[in-house]
C-alpha cells in the first residue's frame, strides 16, 4: 500500500489568527464554534484570509456480505436502487448538494449490481460486494489495499483540479454492522455499546444483529492495533475507499468534512494509521445512530450540528458546509474594532 504522510498543522500563524479573530467587532468568543472553525481553516491553509474552492462530496457505495445474516431490515438490492436514485438526482444528498453548490461524485466501490454507463457514475468496483465476515474476512488484504489506493486517486483527482474542501458520504445496506465492529475492535469497546438500529431494526432485530457481530468478532479474534487488518476483516469496499480518499485529502492539506457514523468509522481507521488526520477534520454532525456519540468521544472531537440525522449519504456534510463558509467569511469580511472605530470595551451585555 502507498505510504501516506499527514503532517501536523503549522502553528506559525496561530498568534496572528487568534488576534485577527479577537479584534473583530464582537465580544470575545461570541461567535463560539465558528471562531474555532475560522482558526482551524486558517491553520490548515496557513493563511489569514483562507478561501474555500470547489467544494466536493464523494459518495462511495458498496454491498456487504454480512446482510446474508439478516442484520438489516432492508434487502441488499436497496444499495443499487439508491445509487440509481442518486444518479437520477432524487435523493436527499442530491437536494442538499445542489442547494449548497457542492459538486457531487457517485462512486461504485463494490455494489452487487452491474450499472449501465452513466455520466455521473464513477465505476471503481472492486468486487460484487464483500464476503460475509461472520465466516471469513470481508475482503482480502489485496482488495483492501486496492480500495484504499483507488479512493486516494479519486480524491487526488479532485484536489488537483482545485478542490480544497472535501466531504465524504456512503451508501451500503449492512454498513452499520461494519462500522460497529470496526469501532469495537479499534476502540476496545464491547460490541453491545457499538451496535445501533441502522435502517430501523426493532428490538428483536437489534438483539440478533448484536449476537451476529459478537460471534464474528470472536471468530476472527483480531489484534485491535492493526487497523488495516480490521478494515479488511470487517469493513466494506466503500469504507475502505473512503478511508483512502481521506488519507489523500489530508495529505494534501484539504479540509475534510466528516459525516455520520459510517464516515466516522472510516476516519477512525485513518486516525489509527495517521493520527494527525484529526487536524484537518471538521465533524459535521452527531448521528442519531447510538454509537456515533461514543465514537466521537473516543476521538475527542465535537460536531457542528446535532439534528438527529441518521441517513448517511454525506447529508450532514452538505448541511454543515454553509457554517464553514460563514466562519471563513467573518474572518475575511467582518470589520475590526480599529477599522470600524468601535471601542474595545465590549462584553456579552454591551450594545455594539
């Protein structure tokens, strides 16, 4: 596998960025998380006037063999049906991406379906879905390496074309099972705390899903320190490809917009390989999938939004993008105390 090198952020502009933010015409800290976001964006770009160029969202789709063990209320064919919906422009992510003027890319990483050629579909299929990880690894190490490499290449293509802020989404019936097992293995958390209802399991279905994943973890008995082996054993082609795209984007110092539970699980794999990746990440929302909040805690990160979303597709990244725009815009355009001839003696109760 290609070796990635994600550098820590350069701190040389920290004092100047903080001063610029604090000299805006507002009480100290009054813009809350937007101030931290403006600071992070300036750090990443090493600029006091950062810019957002060609925002892009990569949505990776793949099928999962674990669905044969009845861990989802939806049949596997829904993955392909939803990809077709993406291509026809009818899904939530299509609506939100259009509204936010974000370029959308739909990538077949490993859907169990042969799609006709389509101008909006990127054919990067590794195989017709993964194997059932209850009995064998979801993919071979070679397949995992291929998925990571392809994902990195797809991201690099967008970055080379001028994109400097990239979101990540996914579609794959059964992929909450992959995300749950990856979280359990890589965070050392009992699987019972990592399993949620996914696309809508009832209590009996949730109990069954938990039992299946617990059996799979016991069967493979992995060392949680080997992120790539965990990814190959329990992941999906879309998760591995997304991880590769995240690695390439952070390596080229782009801003990474991380969606919900599945995207955060992909990021967890990347974090175990390259911890500096967190410097480049904006965690857009906290999913209603119950384990996501705990996964965010394990990563020691907070999110911009908490809207009870649990759709995937990158919807949270599209909805949060205007907040990143707002952070950059206030940093670049808001008057300073000096330029506006406003007294510095402001506090939360002082009229401006």
